[in-house]
C-alpha cells in the first residue's frame, strides 16, 4: 500500500512538473514575441545588459541569415550542375570534373 502512495505521489509530481514546464516563463518554452518579451522582462536586466543582449541577438540573426543564404546558393548551384548533367547526358561527377578542369586551365 505504501508503494502505491509513493507511486501516485511520483506520478502527480511529474504531472505537475509537466504543467509547470508548459506554463513557465522559460526561454525554451517561448514561441512568440509576447512570450519572449515576458521572459526577457523577467530577467530584470539593466539597460546596459539589454543593449549587450540586443547586440548578441543581432549578431546571431546575421550569422543565421548568412548561413541560410549560403545554403540556398549551394542548392541553386547543385541544381544548375544537375541540369547541365541532364542537358549533356553526363553524370554529376563528370560535370564537376569538367568544371575543375576549366578552372585550372
């Protein structure tokens, strides 16, 4: 009987933890601007620290944008190579090899 009560208490605690996790002002749970603002406001940062945070976030955003643009450019380049391979009835590797030869000439 005692283990039953312990098990029920453990399950209740886990349920409460899940509920608290869903409704917390934790940054991991923030999915929109209002939730992000609530979390940042809860940090109670001074203006100086908020400006540093803003600068750090701006740098991360620029880095992510650059990586996304790079991925898109690579995908476009790969698509062009695939289209060339189809056009000239060559394999992808053959087209790349020809491009390397052209580059070194």
